C-alpha cells in the first residue's frame, strides 16, 4: 500500500514538472513591418551593338586588296576592300565617249533647228539621247565606285569571310561591322510585371537599370529603358524590353550575355522574416498567434523576395503576431506562451534569430 502511494506521488510530481516545463517554454513572436522598400530583380539579357551590319560585295570581280584586319577599329569612310576595277573603268570610259558623241549630235541638231532645217521633234530626240548618255556615265561611275568598299560608320570589324584573290559574286558576304559606342540590351519581362510597369504613375519616366556581366561584375555605366516591343511571345508569355547603355571603353561587344538589374519599388508593404514561414505544396504559410495565444496556420502571398525577408501583400495585417522561432515545434490550434520581439529589432538582427 505504502509503495503504491509512493509511486503515485512520484508520477504526480513528474507530471507537474513536465507541465511546468511546458508552460515555461516560450516562443518568440513578432509582427510584420510596414514600410517602403525596393528589390532588385535580374533578367537574362542579350547585348547588341547599336549598329551591326553585314559588309557585302556590290559588284562581281576579283578581290584585289584588303586594307583592314579582323578586330580592327575603323573610322568612317576608311578603305576596307578593293575589287579589281579594270572592267568598270572601261565601262566608264565607253559611257563617257558615247556621251561626248551625243553632245556633238545635240549641238549639230541645235544649229539645224535654228536654221529651220530640222523639226523641233528631232531636236528633242537629240536632247533625250544626250541625257541618256549622261545617265549611262553616272551609272558607270556608280558601278566603279562600288569596287572600293569603305566603312559606312566608325566601328569594329569582325571575322573576314574572304581572302585576297577571291572571285566574288554580287552580294557576297565579306565581313561584319559593329558600332559599339552604345549598346542595346534586350531582356524579357513577364506579362504581370509588364502590366505593373506600364500602369505605374512614373511609366513615362525612363527607368534606369544596371547590367551584371558574365564575370559577375556590374558594368560601369547605367542604362536607360527606352522601348518595349509591340507583341508578347505566346510561348513564354514574355515581352521584350530594350535598354541602352553607353560603352565608352568598348567593354561590351555584340552578342554578349548578361543580366539586367532593375530596381522595383514597393510602397507601404508588409515585410516579414523568411524564417517565420513554411511551405506546403508550393504555398507559403505562417503561424499567427491570436489574443488567446492560440496558434493558427495562415496562408500568405509573397509579392517579392529579398535577402532573409519576404514582401507580403496578402494574408497578414500590421497588427498580427507571427511565430518567429520554433515553427517546427508548434501545431495549428495549439496554445503557447509567447515573448514579443519588436519587429524593427528583428529585421535589424536577423542573424541572431537563425535556427
């Protein structure tokens, strides 16, 4: 009998201690912080020269001389290629001779017309022949001019597709030329973000963006978003934006890749620590503690993500209390003891609350 009473007292004592321990365990809670903030989003981009063209032969013939080399910076009007001009020089000489004959015939016909020997129509025919001959001279000069290919603008030359002595066809590709003084950087924006951008109050203000290069360094110039393409890509649901960057040091070149860095502002939004959330089937939840210290699981919507923080636009209010620490140790509808931590203190010292 005595032993039974003793065991009962021990069990009762242990139970009381466990209950006291459970009551003593407190969970840190905090509230969302309401403030203005911004995030930096990155978009994969393609970098293009502001002018990137193909240099092609405008006439047939042998490539007599190449005056430039691959990768060379060219000035506007600088000689690049010379196609053998002999045939075109001969055509010009022939056209010039025919124009001289037409000029003599026009003068003779004019004298005869003045003396009423020939009709006015014959004089007009002579004038027409003279004009035609001069047009042939101009055409021959143009063809001859096409044998000397010059840089249409200042830029950097790409790979040579031909060598001296090559027999060229009309339209054959010789090389490409890129004007890298400014660069066009294209990046794709999802439809939802496009709508936010185009309906914002400052939609008419050109937005500044940065460029993260392939070496993970930020380009030393700031770009401006200048245009948005007309159509969405039906397969991806994206639309292309174009930003323009000055390229004074020639660092960027046509065909490079990188990431556009765009700062997106948020006004009067709620911010919570990422560690206070948990995920079920790709949806985010928090544990909210009510006035009776009862834990309730609540679905939230994350509008944006920052380092260690979430911007929440649905599911929470500024006055809600959410469990900050130990979310794996509580269950929905559980009653808990809590210790409140000021939200701004939490945001400032997130590392102290790491699990």
